[in-house]
C-alpha cells in the first residue's frame, strides 16, 4: 500500500533446443513481462513469414467458430509444439472447410432469397387496394402509365393541373392510407413529355411496377407461402448446423485458442537475442514471484543461467507498474488508472482515494434517500448496471453508503419529503455555514496530505533528501502556517463540530505581522509560515539552474501562497453541489404538492374518480423527476470529485506516466493443459 509492487529485472540464457519449452513455461506461469533485448550485441530473429501463415489460419478458424459457435466447456489438452499445433489445425481445416463452405453458401442463398421475397412483399403492399392484375398498369405504344408516391394534400392540385395542361385527356387516380398516396396517371404517349415536368414539380416519387399476372393481394399470399417454405428450409438447415456444431465446435474452439497462444509465443520470439547455440531473454518480474528456477528447470532440465537485478535509478521510467492494495482499496485503482499509472518511484495515491473519493461524492450528493437508491441500483445486478465496469459499480456503492451517512447528518431524505426525518447535525438550507466550514477544512486537510503525506513520502521513497528538505517540507509548513493565520484573522470557531474552540480573532495585517504581540497559537502559525518561506526561498536558489531561476525562484515561493487560496476555495463546491441537490429535490416536492393542493378541491367536487388518475400522474412525475435529479447530481458529484483529486490533490505530488505491468500469460477459455 502507498508503494507499487517491487519489480526485478531478469535475464535468462538457455540452449536453443529448449526455446519452445521455456517460452511455453513462462507463458503458462504468467508471472513475467518480456522486454526487447537492447543492451547485448546478439542476433535477432525475423518471424514475419511464420506469423503470416499462422495469422491466415487464425482468421479461418475465427470464421469457423463464428459460424458454429463457441465450445460450451473447456477440454484438457497436452502441451503441443508449434509444428504439432499447425499439423492438427491443417488436418481439421482440410476435412471441415468444404462442409462449412457448402453450409455457408446455403445459408447465404436462403438469406438472399428471403430478402428478395420480403422486398417484393414490401413493394406489393403499396398496391394492395388494386383489385386487378398489375400487368394492366404497363405502358403501351399508345398509352403511358405513371405510378408513384404523392403527398395527400397535393393530389387534387396535381389532378387539376394535369387536366388543364393535357386538355382533359388524362386519367388520374390516387389511393392508399396515410399522408402519402399512390398516384396513377395515364395519358397518350405523345403527351408524356408534357406530364414529365409536373412529376418533378409535385415531387412525385416514382414506383417500379412488379411484373405479376395476378392481383397484389393474391401475389402477397403467394409470397407468404414461399416465406413459410423458406422458414422450414431454414429450420432444417439450422438443425444440420447445430449437429455439426455439436460434433466439431469444441475442436474448432480448441484449435483456435491453441493457434492464438502459439501466435503470442511466436510474436515474442522477436524480442529475444540469439547466438549460435543459445537464447537470451530479458524482462520484468514482481519481486514476490522472482523465483523462476522451478519454471526454467522443468523446461531446460537445469541447463540455464538466470540472473535477477534490482532496477537502476535510470530505469524507473520504464519499470512496469503493478499496484498492490488491500481488497477494500484495489477497486479504487480505477480512478488512479484513469488519470495515469504512478511511476515506480512515487506514491500510489489509491489508498487516499479510497477514503476521500466517496467522502467528497457524498458531500456533493448529500441526500440519504438518493444514496440509498443509488447503492441499491448499483448492487441490484440489473442488465443496465452490468454496462458499468465492476470496479466502478463498487466505487459507486461505497460512495452511496457514505452518502446515506452524510444525508442523515444533514436531514437529506428526498428533499425533505419525509418531514419527520430531521437532520442529526445541521440543516444546510437554514444554516449553510457549518457545511462551508466542513468543506474548507476537508479541502485544507486534503492539500496538507498532498504536501506531507504524499509529496514528502515520495521524496523518502526516492531518497531525495534535498527535495524533501528544501521544497516539500517548506511547502507543508507554509500551508499550515498560512491557513492557521487566516483562521485567526477570521476568528473561525469549530463549535459546530462539537469542539469548544475558536481561533483568536486578530486584524489581518496584525496576524501576519511577525513582530506583533499575539497569543501562542498565532505565534506558532507565524513560525511555521515564515520558517517555510525562508527555507523554501533559500532552497529555490540552491536548486536553481541558471541566473533567471535564482531570481524567479524566491518570488515563485511567495506567489505560491495565492495558489493555496484558490485551491482551498475550490473545495467550497462540495457545499454548493450538496445544497443544490437538496434545493432541487425540495423544489420537486413543493411544486407537486402545490399542484395537487390546487387541483384536488375542484376535482373532488366533480368526481372522486378523477383523483385516482391525478395521484397516479403525480406519483409518476415524482418518481421520474427524482430519478432524473439522482442521475444529474450523481454525475456532477462524480465529475467534481474527480476534478478535486486530479487538479487540487494530484497537482501537489503526482507525476504519473508509468507503464502498466502486462504479464506474458496464456489466456485459456476453451482449453486447459493436462497436469503431468
């Protein structure tokens, strides 16, 4: 906790004939991350052609699995070499591919035929009202017939315009339901050119007339029979496919997985170094699992050399990161990873997040009823909640529990819907000052943790005593002294928190005057502030590079105090969002109660039966409005909580930029290796 898993670098040398066995052993163990050999003058191996052959096979097996479906249960297999896996794959492909190709062709044929029939039916539905064969709507040498869609309101206008232009020598009829009608227009062939501009003018969408020797209704019934026949044929086909899948899907899934594993093993061969007789492998392994001898002994019969090294200082940026936290904390690693993985030599902030993230979220949401519903929803296992990553659901459930506690303290129960559930501590709508104090106090503690509990600890991890003494400890002292003197200047008390104490009230300039007489606590804060400023300014000069930095460094130390003010003020959003949640929830209740109170007397005077639909409507609006408020306020709470951590907190100490530890591990779903 606070420190990522300790990593060690390893180098293994073994005979080339043990290459496949060593790679397979490491792959199955899944404890190392391999790296490219860069420091040794050794030959490299090109794997382009072999990768291409296996990629082609892999693509074919994926298509086969997609058609047959995956295996239902894993099967035990012996560890196979590259050659054995390829031989089995090619043999299966040779026997199964022709059958699958025939089945696929039949499936495509059935799908194509069905689509054609459906398209014909869709077209014929437009002509259902015609009681004669559509062949009669074919144009002849003497008569031209036009069929198309037209807007209902333009039918009369088109008919009048056509008769006017063609001198009444035209037949126009429209039929159908809805706002679009099917238009049929018949005229002499020599008058067709006069009619064409009108089709464009009235935005008529032309239709293709099907070639059928029967009425549209009869044709549709015939097509329905053909579709029924196709459905039976499809059912027979599915039976054959399922029988084949039952017999061969397991073998296909097994070989697909084995080919994928062999591809991974072959791909890593390009990272190794080769001599005439040996192979050199390098990589990273967690210190707790650094004993690789059992794996290597089984693969090489003890004919190998393995060396383990501690990471050098120059390697900290490339050491892969594996965070290790207790079970109650590890789900909050999602928040850290979303920002960036920590570097190997810095503090893992996840343990801090496990406490402060749900606390800040709870202060922003601040309604116990909302928190309870959010927690129940996230823990319910509904299909919509499964769209959230598991770790995010856990974070929200913990945050919801904190929200219930905070909401009970300030009386937040669906915006005061339960009038008897008063606050256990303070009502922020009547007296928001205690909540503001709490938000600012929490923010200042958060800032101090960033300087002291994280930045300073990071320097201890790095053994960077110079940065610790000359930069981070002074910043911590400055923050403690400055905020303490500000409390004295404001005369802030903490009686709202059950502590009978008030900071001595002083004039602002008098409080910060180092020579003015003052109570002991004020003097202590002055010492912290000016001691921190002094050490920080001297440290900025000593650590500066160049004249410009020596001049600007002390100024920046003093100017940094303004940043503390902005950071502390930023935490006031915890109060603002919390009160906003309560006000919106209260407003929903008030508006609905007013609406019910206004309408119920007049409705009851007419009929008591009208009250029932009114109550149902109000209940629906109540639930919908509060659900929307929960969603919006939870989203805002999550975003602003992340912002406070990523900007105000991480900005004090966190660098990030680490690379996540990715073990070289065989992913087995359909297979498992037989134990020897």
